């Protein structure tokens, strides 16, 4: 479940106008969403790694694709964390925020370049692209759930 933002009206005596404050009320993620997120990240990463294990490519090529997976996972979690920190009013430097986005985009571009130039069937290229995408998206969801649970437990 997503955090709910509820507007609250406050009367200002000096100007006679109304200000609107937005309060973020933490909602506990459901067990189903947490389980689905973890399942998706494990399926994506495991599928990608099994595909690499069984691939007919040199060890250095396998290392390249594995490193891109790790780089991408770290990058998207970093983006999610910096976006969430800003949303919650925590200070995040523009440099770190920009680097997080840059490394996320770079990991995706490196995968595309690698898949474009490798001698694999289109179905194999699609498999790597989809398992990579699933892993990145699911890791964002896992990080969001972790952060939501932390905020929810702090509020209790």
C-alpha cells in the first residue's frame, strides 16, 4: 500500500488565508506485496544468472554481464533511496542524486550495447533484457517496502 498524503487546512489569523499542509501517513506494506517483490527480484536475478551460467560465451563476457546486473541493482536502489529521502525532507545533495540517475542510465545503456554486439539469438537477448529489467524494478519495490516498514515501525 502506498503512503497516503492527506491535506490539512490551517487558518492563518494574520492574513486571513488558508494554508494547506500535507502530512505523509505511513501505511504498512501488505505481506503479499512484500512477498511478490522479493519473489520477483529473486526470479529476475536467478534467471539472469542461470542464463549466464548456461551461455556459450567466454568467462570475461559472463563477468561483464554479471557486473552490469550488480551495477544496475545498486544504482536503482540508490535512486530510490535518494528520491525517498528528498520526499521525506532529508537532505540529498544534487551531486549524489545526479550520480545515482547517471549510473542507473549507464547500466541500462551498457547492457543494451553489450546485447547489441553479442552473437546471440534474439530470444536470448530478449531473455537477458527482460530478466535484467525485472530485477531492477523488483529491487526498487523491495527497497520501497523496506523503507515503508522502517517508517511504519518508527511511527508505532
